[in-house]
């Protein structure tokens, strides 16, 4: 887990995974042993912990983070790896096909073009005046090229100019947000990445300070005061990953288990934030939202 130990959101994902695995008969300390590695957003730590983990020869590895999977794949082409949430499994080289991965990696894709298009459509519905949207992502993420391609394709039919905004840390994010705030009719889309998720509190504060409408790729941003989120349910992906782990522990091969597209999406809207921005959220969106924060 490329997060800090004690991070409430990612800890909850792991807990959901363990609970589902327990429902399937795998109980910690009885017939299964968990070895957790929390690395924060530090690639040196990721590499050293991944090497240590692989050397222990586990029966299966569950890993998230676009920069983590390639490290594990480099270390082992035989130990099964289940990934709950990959932006573009084929494009980044985790697998050659979704239906028949064939290698030692399988899991659940977290992002696809129709979802991005719908996310931007919703942002445009909430903030009709926007004409430019900064697409914020970390270039070190293997899915970065996918994010650029999909944002361009999704923006075109909405008459939105996508503004490429690669970031490595808070200072870059601050500059990107400030640049957009200095122009008119701007909005922001934060693509999924460990860097931005770990800076969630600072990002929400920056965006609020600059008075910009933003769409996020994790629901916890919205619960902290961000405007809106639409996308895959991460908790559900970890629960589904438990089923794949169960099947692997019963003898199936990771390469025979298809990479699955998300089956459950959710819309979360912070109505209080929308009002602070002077925006009127359409009733059609509020009626379909899974969660509305007032």
C-alpha cells in the first residue's frame, strides 16, 4: 500500500478486503497470514519493501498504485498479483488483454473513457460557465499518457479546453491551481494518484481558496469539502479482490482471471461547497447522487 500506515481511507479498504476474505473462509491467524507493507509516496521505500515482500515468497500479493505494480512485476513473473484499481491495465503493460491476462497480474480497472466523459459532463452541468479544465496528474504514474489521451477525447465534445497540468507535489499543484484561477471560466479535474490522495487536505483548501469548481477521483475529497466525485467505488474493488485471492488460493491462476471493468460507480456532491461557489446543482444530479453533503 503506497499510503501512510494509519491513513483512514486506505486502512478502510484493507479492512473491507479482510472482511470479505473472512466471509470466504480465510481467517487471519487460523488459515491465512497477512503481511502488510505501507510505503507512503516514496518510491525508494516501495522498491525496498517490494523486494523484501517478494523474497518471502507469498502465495499472492494484493497491491494498488500505478507505480507499485511495475516494481512487483519486475521482481516476479510467477507470484500472483491482484490489483484493485488500475487506470489502464493494457496501456501500462500490466496485461496484454483484459479477458485473458495470461501473466501473473490481474485485478480491476478503475478508469475508462466513458466515466471520464460523464465526470466532465457533470462538472459542466454544475458549473456551466467553465471552458477550460486543468487535468492534474503525476507524470510518474504509468497511466499518465492514458489520462492525457482520455481527457483530450472527453473534452472535445463538451467544448472544454483541457489544460495539461503535470504535478509532482504540493508546490506544483499550487501553481497549477493558481494559474487556472487567474484565467476566466476555469475548472479542475484531479486524476487518481497516490500523490494527490495523500495531499487531500491541502488540495481541498487550495481549491477552496482559489474559488474553483473541481471534480475529484476519490470520494473522500468531497467529504473533506471538495465539490464532486464520480467514479468507481474503491471499497468495492478491494472486496472484489478478496474473491480473486480466494480463487487463487484454491488453485486458479491469476492469468486465467480476467481484468474486470468497474461494476459500481458512485456520485458524491458537496452541496455546501457548490453554494459557496455560487453554483446551482441541477436537481437531476442531486436525485441520482449516491451521497449529497449539505
